[in-house]
C-alpha cells in the first residue's frame, strides 16, 4: 500500500488511506482496499490481486488532474476503471472514483 500512496503523491495533492482525520480542502485523494481477486492453483493463492478504490476529490470537474492520475496508472501498468463520478452537493466538491487492480509480484 505504501507504493500506491507514493504513486498517488505524484499528483502533488494530499493523499491518505481511507479518510482524513480533519477537514481537508480539495483537491485531494483517498484510497482503500476494497477486495481481492486472487488467482488460485493447487489449493493456494498463486497470484495475489488487490482491488482498491481511489477517490479523487476536486472543487470542480478537473479533466487535467484526472488525466494525470490515469497517466500514473498507465505508467505503472495498473488496470483501472472509473466506477463513478458525481458532484456531492452537501460537500460542494466533485468526486471521481477509480477501481484499480494491483497484482503482487
């Protein structure tokens, strides 16, 4: 997970696992492990695959920052899907949620 955090810090915005303990102004990113999609063979885990949510929060829709994040994923050969994107009216910020899969070597 530290490698993922280091990767996300290339965005030059605050990054934290799961949640911030204090109020944070956008832009910022939050990541957390959602599940695993392990590959099994011979009754054991042959390849460990962790699925993470990466949530990008911005004041307004920010295609440039999204593209920068996607470029980081591509450069690291991390498969991603955009799970959802929405404006959170109560928080007055835009949220884009990526689902990524990381294969442990």
